[in-house]
């Protein structure tokens, strides 16, 4: 079994997905808008049921899958009125060296909120904690050998 993070966005999933693809070197393996989804069988729950009306909802990402190195991150926009800010977790990236750690840190932390700037710790050559411009919490952890 391999855990896979599934990130929700408040209408800006496409922008976040494009940004992550560009700056993390990910590849979008699948993407579908709510408008492209097949009709639901009679009686099945509908994603936008009970939500505030949004005429642009059909163009929002209903599900996407990005391959990132050896892992996968899945993403979607929340139906209108259902978004909650991410809390209580970080997505941890383990770059191969400090140069890659700095490049990723500079790209993802730009316009975000830095909790711990990139720097050396007793276990890592480079470590950082921050939220990106889309509100997603990240850690960069370029470990030292023997940790």
C-alpha cells in the first residue's frame, strides 16, 4: 500500500496543478473537469448538490492525477461552499541535493507563508516548512546520510 495525498482547492486547482507541474517537474497523467464527468446514475449523489450555485463550476477540476517522481498527488476543486483550508498536515518533499531543495523552496514558498526558512538542521542538509500561494502546506527535507 502506498499513501497518496489528495489536495482540494477553492476554484484554483488548474492554476495550482500547472504551477506544480512547472516547478516540481510533475506530469499530469489524468485531468477531468466537473463538466466532462459522465452523468450520474439515478439517485447517485451529485458533487454540487446542496452547494451555492456557481455558473463556472463545470469548468473546475473534478479530478486530476499528477505523477511526481516516484509518487502521485491527486487534486480537485471543491464544490462551491465546501472548501476548508488545509490543516494538520504537510506534504514532505525529499530532494536529492541542496541545490534542488533551494530551487523547489524558492518556487513553492514564493507568495506563500514561511514557517521555517530553508536551512540546515541536525538531521537535514536543507529543511523548510511553509504554505504555498495556494494554501498547501509543504516541507522540504533533504536528509543527511545515516538519518
